[in-house]
């Protein structure tokens, strides 16, 4: 199996874990849309369970914050994989379970109005143990509704 086939198998496993095996992600309806070493994209649809302001029908701030955290963590993981070239699939997947949030900052820019939302994360700095990420959340009208910065430990 060549390196490209190994990466494809790894990315498939990551998507399956993220989309199907993490209960919180399933509750929010999160799904990985794009998974690259330098950028990840997570999407979800608005449902009545995610409403924060029932009068306006806007997305709950806690959902926005959670999505930013989850996207940042996934981005950090993809970044740390760059430093694991040549390691086994099992070793790379094991690292996923050792990822944790150190710090998270969220700036809410607009009300969370929309039918669908997408969160894009990319890495600002990849260290040996800590990865710093930047995350943006857009609605289906392409409005930027929130941004975040997260720091994650990858032990």
C-alpha cells in the first residue's frame, strides 16, 4: 500500500469516528465535509433542537462554541499528523484519543440565522505538544457568524 492509499484509509477512519462514533457530534448533526492536512470543514443543518432564541429562531451560542471547539480539535489533529509521517495507522488513530482543549476563545459576530452552517478550521501553529487553530463559522448565505481560536494539547 503506497502513502496515498494509507492517507485515504486514515482519512476515511477519521471521518467515520467523527461522524458516527462520537455521540455529541451526532447530537449536533456534525459531518466532516473536507479533511485536508492544512484545513478541515465541518457542516451541520439547523434543527429545532439547536435553537437558542426561540423568538428569532437563531442557533444557540453554545452550539456555535461547541462546533468551533470540535472543528479546532479536528484541525489540530490533522496538523499533528503531519509530524507522524511513517507511523502506523494505529499509532495515528491512537493520537486522536489523546487530544484535549487547553483554551478556547469565541467571538460571536452575527446572529446564527440559516438553514445550514459550515465551520472551517486551520492551524496557526503546530508544536510538538500544542497546536493553535483558527476557526470560522459561516451560514448558508456565506455570512461570517462567529470566529474562534483554540489551543489543543496533543500528548
